[in-house]
């Protein structure tokens, strides 16, 4: 069986271990692999690279993705011919199956390709942890570990200079990274997309902490929080219609508002793509490997239209349509539980 492998969307630590897991298990099943470069663009343009044991055996410790990635969307309304071209190229490359590693958008395309008749299997990947059907995705632990290290450093310098510090982390629709980072770093306030921002409540709490002698404070905010006063006229969108969040300058806005309302010097830091790079944590290496192994087994068993998902401690097969039906967001009860700690 000749199997194509691609990684789409934003990169994150754990992709290389997952690629390695797919290939090494697939070789045991007698598969031949073809790497497709730059996500769905690789299938659209027939951009291929070798994918064998020698290529993958030492990549478990590497960040990013050896296959490259992009946000190419073969189902864009203004490019109706692209999806059919992908199907044609699949046949011309002599592929028998396709393994797509990615998040909501990449797996959404994989599901549509499956419905067009391509034998497709998915591997869930997102550092936002917002994919339904799986308890956790690789990339989350690495991203949070990087963010917690940054938060600890901000608290140290904040104490030295008696400042309030704002840390902006990734999280478009779901606030898992901000929530986990804030809890682990002992943040004084956490802002996530699922909960409306109340600047007055936050600033009252920060002022109260200062008055009782706490001479620094940390606010952790997801990049996707709703701040309607921000100017959005010049904001662009990607191929999947998502707003380019870096243009919103959330941390800068929050720091200005806090300094104006609380009267304390406030600085901010935006982690951005720093969270995406670097070596994966042990947890992400193991999880990436396990879902990769399971994906190869799904191909062997011809369980098309399925993805390898973590449920509890087991990696099981879940329909791709479940993963893309809706986003997995932070439950309000969990946020309220965390708030009982950070709002003290």
C-alpha cells in the first residue's frame, strides 16, 4: 500500500513524533510512504519528498514538521477546481491512502476528501486543544510549558520594578492554553474567548491586590478574546476565513487599559509563534507517537474517515466528522473553578 502523509495548518511540537509513528508502524505493515510538502498544497501541486525509516527515525526530538505546512484550502469557493485536482493528483501519484495531520481546518478538508471518495485517515493536532472527539492533542503541553516559563520570568521582573505584566498567548476560539498557563503560573487574572471581558472587574481585583501589598500582578490573555473597542477595519483573513489575530494587538490594548484604570505601570509580552517552535515535551513526544501508530493501524484496517484520538488513556478511532462538527471550548464551570483561585 502506498500512503501519502501531510501536515497542514499551524505547526506545533509533536508533529515530527507523529509522522515518525505513522511511518514506523506502517513499515511494519509493509506500506510505502510518500511525504506531501506544505500541507494540502503538496497534494494540489504534487510536491513530494521521500518518507522512509532513515528519514524519520531521528526526528522524535525535533520541533515543527519535517514535511512543512501551509493553510492551503482546496475547497475555497473561488477555487472550485482545486479539490478535483487533488483527487486527480492522488491517483496520478499512485496513492492508496492519505494520512492528514492537523487541526480543525486540515481535518475538515480531510473529511471532505473522504466524502469525495479518497481513503483518508486523520491525526488530530492543535496546540489550542479545541478539537472535539479527543481529550487532548499533542502540542498543548509544549505550548503551555513555554508559556509558563515566560510567565514566571515576567513575574520576576514585575516584582523588581513594581509593575503589572500582561502575557498574551495563543488561543483563537478556545482558552485552554491561557487557562492552563494562568493556573500553573499563579496568574492574578485570566482572560479567555469563552467568557466576556469585564475590564472593570479585572482592574478592581488588580487594584485590590496592590492595596494589600502585592507589588506585581500577572494577567494571562488568549489572543482571541472579544474586545469590541478594538479597530478591526484593516484586519485580514486566511484561506479558511479566520481573522489574522496578530493584528488585533490584544496585549497592548489590555496593558494600556490597566495602566489607565489602575494607575500602575503595566508592560506586556506577546509569545506568538515562540509557543509553536522548539523541541516537544516528553508528553507530546509520547502522545504524537501513539496517535501516529494508531493512524497507521487505521490505514491497515481500512477505517477510512476516522482519526486517532486520545480518550482517557486509550487511543481510539473516532469519525472525522465528530472532530470538525464543533469546537471543544473551556466549560464555564472550569473557568469559574479557576477564577476562585486567581481572583483572590
